[in-house]
C-alpha cells in the first residue's frame, strides 16, 4: 500500500488517472464505486455496466455523482465520447466496456461463471487488465484464463480485500521472512451445507445482499472456492475432501488452533488450505508456517510467536471493496498479480447434492437449493470424474442423485453452447488433463 498510494498520487498530479470500467452493480460493486469515486486518487470510474441499468445509475448516485451527469451509452463510439468528455457512462452492454480504448482496467464483480467468462475473454482480447471478485470463475476455469492473459500481455487477477487476496498477501509476507507456509487458513463463523436462499433471506435483506450469495457463504461453497483459488496460486492441496474445517468454541484465538490439523500433513509436501469455524478474529485469515534454522526459531520465540514447529501469522480482517483499488493499481502500474492460478488446477470445487435430486431435473446455481461445493484435490476429482460446481448450473440430471452424494459428469447432460464448459475442455487439453 505504501508504494501504491505514492504511485497513485503521482498519477493524480500528472493528470493521468487509471481509467476503470466496472461490470456489475450489486452490493459489493456499489461499495467499489463509492471507494474509487470518493476516496481513491489517481483513479477514475469512467463507466459501469449492469443488465439492470437503474442499478448502474444507483451505484453512481450512491457515490454522490448527480444523475444529470451520467450518460447512457449503447455503442463503443458513444462510450468513447463520454469518457473523453469526462461524463460517467452507464450501459446494459458489458462488452462495450471491454472494447473501449478509453478504459485501462476492467473490474468484474458478477459472481457468475458463464457470464464472467465471456466478459473476461472479451476484455483480455482487447488488451485490458482485469481485476475480478469472482472466485467462482477463477476456481473453475482460472488456469486457462491465465493462459489467455499471458498471451495478451496483461494482468488477470483476483482482488485484494476478499479473503483469498488477503491470504495471498499474508502468504507472500510470511514467505518473504524465510518462514515456509504450510497452511493457508480462513476463519468462518458458520458452516451448514444445507442452507438455501429461503433460510438466508432475512439475513440478506438486513444487509442488502443477494440471498443466493449469502447462501454460498453459509453452505460452504464460497469458502471452498476461496481456498481452492489460494491452493491453485500457491501449489497447496487439501488434506481431505471438504477440508478439515474444525469447529472451536466461539472466540478461541486463532493462535491456539494449530494443533487441530495433522502436523505430519503440514510439514510433508506442499502444504494445505483449510479453515476453522468459531475462532477469533473473524472473519480474518491466517497462515501457519515453519522454519528450519534454529537461530531463527530462537528469534521467533523471542518475538512471542512460540517455540514452533508451527508459527501463526494472521490478518484480523478483510475489507472487501475498500481494497479493490489496490489491486487495480497493482495491475495497471506495476504489472503485479494479487492472486492467480500458477499452473494447472491443484484443487477443484466439486458439486454435492444438497437434497435428494430427481432424474430429469435441471441443476440450479451456486448458493441455491440443489448443490453445495466441496474442495477436492484435482487428481482425485479427475480420477472419479467429479463434476465441478462451477459447471453444474443448467446441467440436466440423467439419473437420481441422493443427498450428500458427489455428482459426476456421468450423472448429467451439460447445457448446449456453454462457454464455461468449452473453456474447461480447453483447459484440460492445454494442461494434458483430459
């Protein structure tokens, strides 16, 4: 952040702000708009695209941009004219933002795998950096999208603020100390795989959020994607299907939970991703690391991190939309990736039945009524032909699947003309995983 604020101040003074186009205008996107417009120097939110145009308008108005200053655009030419004139643009066509030369960075905040894939590919094809808050997309086809980004010579990254980005920042810090990270962890307050949008509606309404998004937090799908993308960036694995996810008495300090994970599993191999329910500070993140030098272990003990062999480092919060501009600046000014797949998938998020599913049914989306997500090591998922939950929506069941069973590709007929399924096939072929 110290480098970023200085660099952004310089861009502001030079009159060369980073020009951002945002796709999505939901709860989190409105926060991003407010943060960029009101609190981030050296950056301008020049356009917002959303399928419901009034939400795009409201996102600007919520950041104190008068309605009369906004310009609705229906073509790239109109968008370019609005940007040149300094008029914030709104549109229901997300691809216009991806194609406009007057935009440097696309911020994608949809949470949708199919639509998100289309947006990201279009942005990369037009030489745009992309910052996304879409762990579901990255955990499904992020590896092949990184191939596209490298070919285009641009950055595609998940964002600071979300727990995966905060975890990766902490991981890099710990690794930079010479401490070897052996577990990247997430702190949760609730985990119930059978929650659905009906059970979560009241909470969602209280905070102005989408019930299905809130459900994905509660049923474990979201944390599965969050930990999968961390694994795919670091080369870590999961210790078992669904992770260990120990539950501790509410308020237990995270510094006291290291013994809940199998020590030999942490110290041998590439390390694991996991989570804990009930620990404090929630909703933070933590990294367990180890050191092989006796003198450095002595220093770590002196500095109150204990005698080892595991040392706990943690960030006590994640601030979501507040930190998204940091990733925009890191990408545009430094070519730095906050979090991205570093090669073929190491961990997948597979679909499990939330209830008994009948033959002929069409599967609904993440955080809905029919499936929940579980982390599984990629080689196991391939060996068992398990269906990624990011590809489940729209699939038709060829046979009944009992509650809690993991779905396989043999259980379903995929939807026709799905970009996400095509990208998945391309990803498998590219990395020799077919």
